[in-house]
């Protein structure tokens, strides 16, 4: 009985970590997206 509860709790904790990491990645890409795009555009223009 306690095992199932702890197992579910661990699964929820992993899911929360994945959600938080995903949010951080989305925010970083939203903020740095234009800068990264400019860098790739400069590379393309140079080639």
C-alpha cells in the first residue's frame, strides 16, 4: 500500500522536473532565438 503511494509520488516529482526544465528551455529559446538566428544568418551570408 505504501509502495504504490511512494512510486506514484516519485513519478509526479519526475514529471514536475521535466515540466520545469521544459519551461526553462522554452524561455531561453524565446529570449535567445533572435540572437541565434542572426548568428546563423551571418554564417549563411559569409558562405
